[in-house]
């Protein structure tokens, strides 16, 4: 069910799939520029007993632009209020790529609300082993979301994995389910992560954490997942044979993996 939830002056477009009310739902924070529709193939592979909450951050998809730029800490407060409105005291949190930064900040700031943490295709922010300059240039604008031909053109080098063999897959993955927001919303997301890093506080995150990393991810080199594994006190790492969009290209396999992790006592 999709609905808009207004918190203060900000409207947030959310999607809630009901599950077993005795279990915490899984909140998903998406990558930069991506609306909540993008992860639908992965959501379909999560055990139906697990409720799922997705949302568009301000200025992305169906959530209107905020009055001013924001930081991850501000998004945590906003998400906290959204969960209050939805009536959930405790949740599990999954963050993909840029959304992994939000997920890490949420786990730190809301330890009682966040039960378990899943970090997919993500790293530690400004202090990380970076992608190459050409890849970072491609990530600086939302053009790949607006131009299907351009997405296909850069797919192999930017996303890696299965898209190296089949770059046309980018057209379906990035454009079939996506709802676009304004360019300024993308810029606000870039600003949110500017100068942010989780390196100093990763040892303070006490939740059981599952790190999912592609062996062939040009955007987030694999060494970043190994760094997070060393610093997070209760983490495990699964390396899958694919690239940055592994949650989509390997949805059945990784859906089962995340389901098993969330079901474990």
C-alpha cells in the first residue's frame, strides 16, 4: 500500500507490505536517485511473513523537495517520525549503496528501534577506498536514470557483474520500475553524504549485521566490505559473484539470504 505521510512540513511517499505483526518489519533505504519502486524484484523474494517498509527520501521519486538540504542525521529523525506514524516501535534496517550510509546512521542513533542491520553494496562514506574517477563522474548526475541509452552505455564499467555481459539489462533494471524526481533532489542526496563517514562510530553499532558485497562492484570496491567487517562488532560478510546491482540481478538468492538472517533468533 502506497501512501504519503506528512511529518512537519515534509511529505514522505511510503510503501508498506504487511507481514506477521509479531515480527519487526524490514525498512529499506535505497541508493542515490532511486525511488522505492526500484527494489520491487528484491522485495518479491523476501518471505511474506516479513513486513516491508520502503520510502522515497525528500526530493526523490514521489516525495517533494524539502525546503532546504539535509544531512543523514536529519533523515534519521524524519524516518523515526515516519515509523511513529506507522505504529512500529522496532524494525530491521536494510540500506543499499547511498542508503547504506543512512542505515548505519540510523542503527547508531536509534539502537532500541533498530533490531538488525543489512548493508548491501555500501561503504563508510567519504573515508573509503573509492571508485575510479570515471565512475565517480558518472555517479555525479542522475543522467543514467533519465537516459536509458546512456545507462546501457555505462552499465558494464559502472555496475559490473552481470551487466558486463549484458549491459542492456540496465535498461530494464533502472527504468522499468523507477519514478524520477527533480535533479535538485539528487543534488540534496549528494550533499547529505558530503564529508560524512561512519568509520569512527562503526565499533559502536551493536546490532547483528549482515554485509552483502559484490565481488565485481566498480562503485564500491570489495575491500570496503572487509573494512566494515573488521570494525563492526557483530557482523558477517557474504560476498556474491556479481556487481553493484546484486539485490536485483541476484534477487532470489539474496532474498533468501536476507530472509534467513532476519529469521535467525
